[in-house]
């Protein structure tokens, strides 16, 4: 038996024996990938198509939104054929299930065929790793589409995210997949960015906690999780996809990096994907500082770094830091980027790069060692390895749907209610707006229906999705009326006036507005679907104005991937319900909240702006970035702040106390508070703990979330919530760019949102200023007792 196939040997022993026997060419092939797809077919590519003559997104609602242009020619150059790709082995297979509408039996057969071909074309019988997208569920035909990641943030329920990821991972593994390209750990900095829907929100602790839970759930099923996009991608200039990032060290270290560090150190993430962006002129794909010094040397990451699709080529074609493909490949590998995705172009020049002195054999071996280590650990080199999988796997099982349903129910946020909700069964309801008419609005950009099936311009989903009209019709004694009025992007349609007339004649108008997800300008939300400002898309605001003018009590239901400015409408609405792309079970979740069958418990993971241009900013604001008298005529105060949300119950926070008035610079203190359901039905409140540092050596955010707990309470029930705050949780990047704990006062306050906080309690940190080394405490443990 060859030593690399001997399971009695240690993983390092098997890997080193294999590397020692491989040629340079065979090593390079382990860093390569292949995407089997139609050469003439449009595929999702990282560049938006040209805008229409009227300024609307190109291809909105149709196949043009998926065109590769204007970079189609660049992507077609240098791509290796299948025969060339596997001649000596192959590192990864790209999206066998997620490229075209493939049934499970056909997808399994295709994967087995490709794997056997790979194994037979290298002397060592090394299979390829197969990866798929899986952010809102396995991106494959007929697979459950869970709520978008921004909806995960609205649940504030990490254990539920872990359950979801476990379901996704089990499905992936059953059909032979090894790696999932999720979760996103990007922290929102500009709401205009199209990929807000793919994030968990605007706070690093919330994002990191939920992202780590996802990693744990996925990897417990034997699937490699991939953290993306490392790093600072959501801070692109003006919210434009791929734009440069102009960011200082402190914002990078204190806001953008902590979620990734949590998922690496607390979650044991196996893989990381680079960002397309350049940070202060250095592309992430070529940043040794990020990919080696931070990720590996500081945090102890031992997994693989894979490229975002074509981002190695971007070094030559877009960033202009490489002269040619070989140069780009050398820059990436030297930085610490191991595998080129989605197909081999630049890495085909790695041998040339070594011969010309741009890269060393040792640097190549380092990358190959990481890839082979994962393959050995996954059992791909064991003597009994077999590529077969389950062709009968149900990717949309009842168990999947149950988790999707609970996620949807807990993600819906009630922002305002003047008493009109919940709606009685006898209410005469008029429903308007584009959301009720197209259930794809419930689904995110990386769902299979929006990501792949929408290419043909149709409205297929490949799933049984209950529509909002179906859910609403059974909730009322008299069936509601339904009129679209406007499209998501298009202006008035033929029943605009009918929608207004129906609202005038109803007891209550329910106006369903929001987003349709797409790619590169093919929607109002999603990758490459960035916006100039935060005005409601198209003429949806005009429809809302017209219905509000009727005087009929109006419930605004928003199904969106980003927050939109509502200051123009909020006072005139009787109620506002915010749903963030709630997935395949979204109709019943929304209907349940409207009728009272569900007591809403979602809380905002992003703020809702007042004006369309006065804020993109987030709650993590320094004093001069917040409302300051006499500084500016622009008021950035949000209409509804981060963490906000109402319920059909009322909750109070009381009896706050700290365990000690002081703590040393290396100590900890407990903060406790009682939460009570003071009326109404059983419900859940999110108890949020915020830190304020009133005087520091550098400018600090006015408040920052450092802990939270979602607490379930029966009517009249109280529970005691205790947060254990380590001094490390007060640390920040100081004047010398070292992480420090500074002696002096901190203030802790529990709240129901970032703005609805109790009076802060003061704690004095004592001792000498402490430089915090690597391995700091990243979490705030919380206990909940009766």
C-alpha cells in the first residue's frame, strides 16, 4: 500500500509522502479547478452589464441581467479544457449541481463521472474536492431555499442558524459535495451595496456570532465551510460592487476582521475566500498581510484559502498589479491564496512563475500541502474511498421546511403598530404592490431560482412555494382583493388606479413593497445590484403615497434585501412590517404576523434610514458621525435604530446591576438585568448589552453591542439575564496600532435596541494599560435563569 493511502499513518505523514512523490505539474494541478459549463451560455460573472437607455438596471427581470459583458472576452481567454485540467490531477470541481437545472440523480451521476475521470488521470488516484454555493441553502434545483442571511440577523437566534446549516450540510454531503461557499462574514457599512442581503447585518458581534454558528452546523456534517469575503468587501467606495476600499487600520481591525477571527478561532472554519476589493491600494487576493500574517500567523488558521471567482485574474485585468497570468498567479500563491476558482487560468502559469523566479518550489509546496491535508482528512485518499452518493436524496424535506419556517417566523420585524395589527378575520383587506404577485421576492440572490433559473427570463422556482395570496385568502372571512399597481422596477401598470380604488373601499390596505433579487443589475438587490440612494425601488413609493392618500389605514409590508428610507411614509402608516427575504416559508410567516398567529420577535440587524441620502452610515458611529448640534444640516439619525423591533407583548428591563464597581485590565465583571413579559401573549425579547467608552486614547463608537440573548417569556414571566464581560471585550486598536485594554471608566447598558437602553452602569478598569496579545476573549457568555 502507498503510504498516502495508509490510514494507520498520521495525516502529516501521508501528506508529506505524497508531496515527495509528486512532480511539479502534479502539484500545480492540486491548486487548480474546473467548471463544466456551456461555453456559449451566459454565466454569473463579477461585473454588471451596461445600464439601459432609461438608466434602469440592464436585464432587469430577464436573461440580459446574467450576461458576462463587458468582460466576457477576458473570461473566455486562457481557460483550460477538461482534458488539460485533469492531466495530472485536479484540485476542485465547481458547482456540478449549481450551474444548470440538474436533478439529483443526474447531478450525482455527473459528479461520479467527473470524479472517476479525475482519479484515472493522475498517478496517485487523488479525487477532486467538489464545492457548491449554499448561503440560503444548497444552490441546486429543488433544494430548500432558507431565508436570506440578512433575515438570519433579524432572528438574533444563533442556535437556529446552526440547525439550518446542519440541514444544508447534510444535504450537501449526501450527494457527494465536500465544500460549501458560505457563510458571509461581511459587516455592512453602506446600505446602498447590493450584497447587504447576503450579510447578517451591521454589527461585528452579531455577524460573528451567527456566522460562527453557521460554520459549526455545516462542518459538523463533514462539509468544509468557506468564510467570505476576506476582507472589507462591504466597505467598497460609494457602495459599488468591487469598488476600492479606503479604510484605516482601526476600522479594519475593530469592525471588519473580528467576525472572521471568531469563525476561525471559535468555529474552526476550514476555508476562507478572498475579497475582490483592494484596501488602500492592495488587492486582497495579493495581500500577504491579510492571507498569511493575519489569518495564519496571528489567528492560527490552518485551512485553505480559495479565490473568489476569477479574482486571481483580476490582479492582471482589473487591479493592474500583475503583468500577466503567471505574475498574477505568483502574487496570489505568495500571499497565501491556495486554490484558483472557478476554473484554471492564471495558475496554469505557476511553473513559468517558478522558472522565472517569481515563486519558489517551497512556496508551491506550502499551498499544495494545505490542499492535500484537507483531502486526506476528508477520506479522499483512503483505500475504500468511493465517489458514489445518494441519487434519491430529497433536498426539500419536511425537516428542512420546518427549520426554514421557524427561521422565517422569527425573522419578521414589526417596526410600528398603532393598534391595527393583528388583523381580525372579519377585516376587509385590499392588498397592493409587487411582492404578493411574485414569490421569488422571498428568495435571495444566491437562491437557485434567482441565481440560475431566472436566466431564461421565466419565473420558475422548481419548488412548491405557498404564495402570499394563498396564505392571506384563508386567513380572512372575505377574500382580500389583489392589485399589483407597480412592478419592482417598472413604473405604473394597468391596475394602478384599481389598486388605489380597492384600498379606498377596504377596511385596511396592505401594501407589499420590496426587492426582486438578481445578479449584476438584473434585480433591485443582490450582487452587483447597487443603488444610488435608499429610495424605494422604481415607483413603489408613488403607489404607497397614493394609497396612503385614501385615508384607509395602511399596513406597509416590506420584503427587501436592504433597508430603505421610510421617513417620508412612516407617520402616515398604521403599521410597518419588515421582512428580509424570508425564504420558501415566507408567505405563512408574514401572514402569521399580520393576523396574530405569530407574535413577532425579529429585531433589526441594520437600521432603517429616515432619508434616502442622509445615511448610509451605521450605528457604530463616532460622536461627529452622529447627530451633533451645529455641525451639519444633515441628520444621520435613523428612523428605526439597529436592534429595534416591536411585539404583541410588552417587555420591560429592570434591576440592572454589575457584580463589582471595578475590574482589573485582565479581569471580568458580570452585568445582570431582569426581563419581564408584562402583558399579552407569550413572546420573545432580545436583550442587548452595549458598551460605551466615554474617554479613550482614540475616537471610539458612541456605543457598541458586546452581547445579546433572545429570551422566551410566557405572559407575566421574568428571567434574569447575566452577561460575563471580560476586559478583552473592551479592547480596541490604540494609538500605536496595538490592541489595548485601557484603564478608566467604561459604561454598560442593556437595551431593547441600540437607542432604547437603560441608564448605563459605570465600571472602572484598574491597572496599567495592557497590550492584548493574540488569542483574546472574543465572546460574551450569557446565562438566562428563572
